[in-house]
C-alpha cells in the first residue's frame, strides 16, 4: 500500500508525547512517508512524488520535526531513505532511474534507482555524502552504520565493478564521514557482506569481522 498521507492528518500518531487526538500538520500538501526516527522526533517525507512501476517513489526529500517546526529540505530528487531503529537518516539523493534487464540479453524490464548515498542526523546538521553511484545499501538495525557498493557506473551489467564501503555514523562531522574500504574493483558476483544488528561489526567475503 502506498504510504501517501494527506497534510490534514499527517503526523497525528508520530509526535512523541502527543496527548491530543487533533491532527497536526507537519508538511503541507500530500506527502509520501519515507521513515520515522526511533525517538519519533523526526519524520522523513517525499513531496511532489512520482511512483515507479516497482512501487518506489521519487520526490523532494525533507525531514520534519514532530514539534511542528518547518521541515528541512535535504534533496530535490530522492528515492527516500531510512532511519531503521535509530536517529540517523541514510538516503539516496540526486537519483537517476535506469531501465535494466534482469539478466544479460533480456529486455529492459527493471527500473533501478542509482544516486549518491548521504547521511543526515540532527546532531550533525548538514548531510554528508558517502557514496557516488549507489543502488542498494544495508543499514544496521539501530541505524548507526551502513554497508554499500559504490559502483563505477550506473549499470547492473555483470562486468561492472565497484568498491565495497562501510561507514559508521559516529565518524561523520563537518559534512564528511570516514569511509572504510573493504574491497575495490569487484563485481556483484565477487562479493557479499554482512552487518551486525548494532552496526559495530561488519564483514565481507574478502575480510574477517572488523569493527565499524
């Protein structure tokens, strides 16, 4: 089901400590809910969104405080992001849609979204870009770290290579984060990764468990 919320009722059950049943408008106009921080202090939404055949939405991404203050714009063309069970938002920005086949030689039937991977939190303020051409990324359950492939091109061709990167939210500050490179010049078939639920440890085919 699409998570499209009318502005008149947006955020009714999301404000922390809310004791009234009256609706609270956080974002004007229709919006697509992307994610809510674990402390319910922030809501990430897409406005002016278009829906892809895959069910994904693209639009202007903003974070709105549950207090009712003005939203903070993050990206004009995003596929949204996730807090998971944390207070750090990981999202794709400046995205492009690439029609690709499921397998080489097949018709282009899949709409894949590629974009820069960004990190935002209320503590750091300004977003930090940690990846340039990212499609899929894994975020720890508590939202404190992420693993992703930073591709050399926006293509799922089997020969496309990328860099497997880990980033811990605690390393971010001043609009930048520390990238931990696990593998370079690898294809999707040559690598795989796992991330612990608390984001403190990660591993790939090429490495043993390491601290984030």
